[in-house]
C-alpha cells in the first residue's frame, strides 16, 4: 500500500501542478519573472516564458510517469531532486517573502508561502521512498510502449502550452473570467468573516513614548501626543477576489464607473505596455472601435503606459482611441495578451479575445449574441482539453494492463 501511495500522491500533485501551469503559461511566466527580479535579473520576458513552458512540462511528465507506473527508475531521481530543490526554495520564500505566493498551482489554487512549504514537506518523504525503492517498481510494458506513453504525454503538454499562448488560456481561474460580474467580484458578502486585528497606538508625553491598545488608550488625557499606530493581523478576514480596480483618463479623471457600470457594451482593448504591444491587427481594432462608436458602445484602450506613450501610439496609428490608464498587474490579470480585447456588458465580462482570434467588427456589432456563441465554443474546447487528459490516462492504463 505504501508503495502505491508513494507513487500516486506525488504523481497526482506533479501532474496537476504541471497542467494548471500549462493552461496559463503567460501567468506562470509573470510569476517566474518576479523570481528573476528578486535575484537582479530584469527585462527577462523571453526567458520567463521559456522557463514557464519547461517547468510545466517537467512537472507534468514526471507526474504522468509516476501515475502510470512507467519508467519509475528514470523519473525517481529527477522527482526527488525536484522536490529537494523546491522545498529549499519555498522555505526561503516563506522566511523572507520576496513574493506574495509561490504560484505552484498557478491561479487554480492559492496557497500561502508557508502552506506551500508544508505541502512540500509532506510530499518529500514519498518521493524519497520512490527513489529508494525504484528497483521494486517494475512495468510489464515493452520499452517501445513506454516510449509511446512518454511521447503522448510530452506532445500533449507542449501543444497545450503553445495553444494557450497563441490564443488564450483554455481554463481561466482568475476573477476576470468570462461570465463573472466585476462588481460582484469586488463586493464582500453579507455575514462574511471580517477578520480580527489588533491596533496599537504609539503616544508621547514628556519625552516618553508608550504603546496603548484600544482598551487602555488615554482618551481623557490630552497631554499624550499621537506619534504613530500599527495594526497586527490576528486572523485574516474575507478578501474579495478583486480588491482594487481603477481606470483613469489621460487627464486624470476617474472613469472606472463608465467601464464597469455602463448599461451599454464596453469594449476594452487591453495593452499593458503600448511600447511592446503587437500592432499586426491594429486596423481590425480600429474598425471595431469605429463600429462601437457607431452603435453607441464605449471603446477604451486600457494600458499602464504613460500619457505621452498613449499620444505617440495614437499619432503613429492614426487611431483616435480613448485611453484608460490602469495598473499593469491588473491588466495582465484581466487578459493574457498584449493587446487583447475584452467585452463588458453591465459589469459582466461577456467575451475575451487575443488578437490572434479577433472577430470582425461586423460580428461584434451585436456583442452579446456573438459572445454566447463564443462561450459555447470555449466550453466545447474546455471539455476537449479535459477529455484529452482522460484519454492520455486511459491509453496509459490500456498499455499497462494489456
């Protein structure tokens, strides 16, 4: 039983971790870029995406083999070394917190840095057991069949990663996924846990500094002068999926409500950095903008670039866009494209498009009905991906027990 669990548990974790990274390689690349910046490596976008694909592929392949029980002798050592390395890394992250979360399960499951470390501590002994007992794991498959299983798994995860980069993530775990209402995602439900906090006030009197809590604060003694305050989190309360969202015009006016409270469809061309945005489909985007204005819809270019960059971009392409300035991280969270197109109707995200899959302006003239058709296609693609995962497992099991 221990032999089976030692193979199954790490295999399932590795397979899932690799899969959720592969469906959103751009998100994994953002997290890897954070790590690279911690060690002083900046502007490494190209390297980040390569490492993201490599990491998800390695995790998936290791988990794939462990679950199917093939080539255990070959994957036992890499699995152990992988776990040893990342256990050490997550311990460092938990202690010093250079990043808010490790991103080990992408956006699918959020773990704190300490939770990630303890997760690794639990899995590590099982990978050590598999390594020590690797000679006892025998496969009845012929070598050529084992190679075929490896090829199936490797081809699948690479194709999935490339597809998700070229189009958009086939599974969206973020709060801005299609069908979510932004206002709902920003609100705190009635009766939600408010958390518990302890506030300490630093006061000064006659050259002496002293700390007071809420209960012993010198409310009736005006001779104490306030210096500072600090708040300690005793228990974290409910945090809405979207904690902050703000759009400003190039003149500095708040236009957030115009975007998320608009009764008419709103088209957001999202380009986190205009300086590096692809302009291959700029004519199509301008045509969609013209169509939107003609039909009394709103159209904004959401970017984190400065106003001067917006003016330069607009002048270069003779676009006559209206710009909405927003935080770079928020824009990258909304859509994994630069640029991409998001359609919002009464605060609900009804469609997302990478420029590689951009519909024509005529198709988007009625964005609501078009998004319904696209949502059905996306649902079909999601089931196709999940079926492909199941198919890989079935093929492996058929070979194993044939």
